[in-house]
């Protein structure tokens, strides 16, 4: 029950953060947000619903999303 609630809160927070922008999010911002949400869900599943696993997964997912969508120079 706690893991489902934590996942719902994480997704809701991500949606609110993205919807609060005054301009449309950039490709990189979308990548970071998507990576963090997906990473949080995977971290939650792998850790058996542990908060540390969820936060760690979200952090790693955000970094991966940032790197994947980084503009080419």
C-alpha cells in the first residue's frame, strides 16, 4: 500500500512540476522528468517498495534522462 501511494505521489509531483512551467518544457527537461519517473518506478519495484530504492532510482533515471537528451554540440 505504501509503495503504491509513494509511486502515485511521485508521478503527481512530476506532473505538477512540469505543468507549472510558463513555457513548454524543452526536450531535455522532458527527458529528465521522464527518466526520474521511470527510474523511481523501477527503483521501487526492485527494492520491494523501499523509499531509498525509489529515490535512488529517480535520481539515476533523471541523470540518464539528462544525458540521453543533452543537446549535441
